[in-house]
């Protein structure tokens, strides 16, 4: 049915009402699950601890998220929280909060983020819990987790990678094709830390209709559904509450991973050591999204051909990049599969 002037006017009025209501909603970007900060590492980098629910003491889980966004998408609401689900399964959960890099942090490299901060966090967690942690790496954080497992194998028990790129030169990787034309050293020398205001439109440009116009079409329908509107605003805050990127680390990731495909080509080094995927012999669960526009399925599935583990399993999720974290189907099917895989006995 074609839209009439009256229906468009009604839609606009309801949109204004929804936006007015949304503007007064408090949005807590710390997430839905209570935690305590148990360590500080580097500039603004902290380690959160989410105690398990009940008396069960399953192995600790260390969650390593990307530098590009804030991690509260993993704990968006109590009903859509990977962290809460892990707590319910009896795991003490630890999450690395990378914070917001400041201007003086422009010289931080991946050697610092992975070889110093993350490696130290994993060692401290092992001492605190008296055993190595299961590590869940998410997107770019999955690359960090793979490097941790390869270079510090004793600090990892089992490994889960969620929508994590391994081969950065697969045919349908739009983000990689864009990266081939960027002089990362020159860009960061001129800009310093890379502003989220510059980076966010790059990600939106990969799927502009879905991330701009389409997601607002149904917003007026939420005006009288406060919880649904609150969930929408949490997603809005997550999308645009992005940290700036430390210049040196950003350039290093773009150059060594996107341009040189260092994980597959075995050229990616940290502190002089090559990160070799075939050195990873831990049990590995590799989860990818079949409709992912940021990390194409082939980019993630490539891990199976290069990892050294004989206990490798992969799971394809029938959805997009964000659906792995927030969709009802993911929390009905995928999250239980992850918690079961972490507890094989």
C-alpha cells in the first residue's frame, strides 16, 4: 500500500514522540551485570571481574574484546548477555576493558596491548584463580586471543573465537579491500590517534542502508514499548560510543594484518616472535556469522586450515556480525553451545 500524506504525518509525529521519550532514558554503558575492577594495566586499561552465580566453580573465563568498540554489547541486557550466561553456568568471568586512549597513548603498539598488557592480565588471572583461563576473543580481540595462545600457551586452557578474522585476503572482504589503499603510517603521523568520529562512518559505509535508514523506520512503533525502546537506545549508544584508536597500534594492525595478511603468511611478529597459528594446540571453538559484512565467513573459517589444534570445532551462525551477540536466536542456541563446549566433562 502506498504511503499517504496522512500516514506520513502520523509516522513523523510518532517518531518525534519516540525520540523525545528516548532522549530522557538513562543508558548505562557499563552493562547489565554487576562487576568489580580487580586490576589496572597501562593507561586506562582495567580488568573487570564478574563473580559466578551460585556455588559452582567452573574454570575462569577471560573475555578479550576489540579495541574499536566498547564491550557492553556482550552484556547489553540481562536477557541478552553472554557474560551473565557464563556466570549462570558457574564461571567467574573476567573482561578486559581497554578504556579510551588519550593523546599521549599514540605510541602504544600491539606489542604493548598483547605482549605486555594482555599477557600480564592472563598471568595475573591464573595466579588469582590458581589455573589458566578459558579465553573468549571477540572480533579483533579474537586476533589478540590467538596471539596470546600462540606465544603464551600456558596462560590459556581453552580458546573460543567469535567472528574473528584469520585470513584477511579472502575475496569478499570489503574492509580489507579498502585497507589496501591506505597509507597507515602517513595517516597516523598526520592524525595522531585515530578519531572514532572518523572511523565510525567507515564501518557504517559498509552497510549504509541497514545501519542508517532501515533501523529507524520502525522506531515510532517503540514509543509505547519502553523496554524495547531502551534496548534500541543501548544499541545506539554502543554504536557511537567508540574509543579513539592508539595511532601506532592502529597502523600496525592495518599494515601487518589487513595489508600483509600476517597470520596466514606467518609474518606477524610481537616482541620479535612470529605469531604462528600452528603453535596453538589448545581446544578451539571458532564461531563465525554466515551473513557477516565485517568478517566474512571465509575470513574466519580459515583458522581451521592453519591452527595446530587437533580439537578444533567451528560453528556457523545464520545471521550477521552483531546478531552473534544480541539476537534472540544467538542467546537461545549459540550461547548455550558455547557454555557447553567450555565444560566438556
